[in-house]
């Protein structure tokens, strides 16, 4: 196995108490770099990058938010953590209550 090309990454999902994506964004402006929102399955998906090789998505679910986070453990890993976070969110978005 070519360890230089290995994909060393992890994924987690968290449910948080935020009443809107805008409130979440306002509260986390100083610690996250926000990318343009995407529309997936007619829902707004916010995407944000943190400085530690982490990228996350945020989807509103009632009075809560569902955050999908991908972290890249190895700087030599060829993955795009934001693409993986969006891919994982897309895979489960129909299971997240509105």
C-alpha cells in the first residue's frame, strides 16, 4: 500500500441547539471560514472550514442544527475534506427532519 496516498480522515455528525443557520454563522464567524452555501434537496447547506484540516456542513432541523464534520488526519492525504463533508451530507439529508 502506498502510504503517501492513503486517505487518513474521519467523519462525525453532531446535533446542536441553534435556531437558525444565520445564528450559528454569526456566533462562529471568528473561528470558521465560511464558503458559499449550497442547496441540496431544496435545503440550505452551510459549509465552513476550520484551521485544523477540518471542514463541516450545517443543516437546519427544526430548532436544531445537524453538523457533519470531516477531519483530515494527514497533511499528505489527497482528500478534500469539504467535498467529503458535502458528499456525506448529501447521502443523509433526506433522513434529517426539516
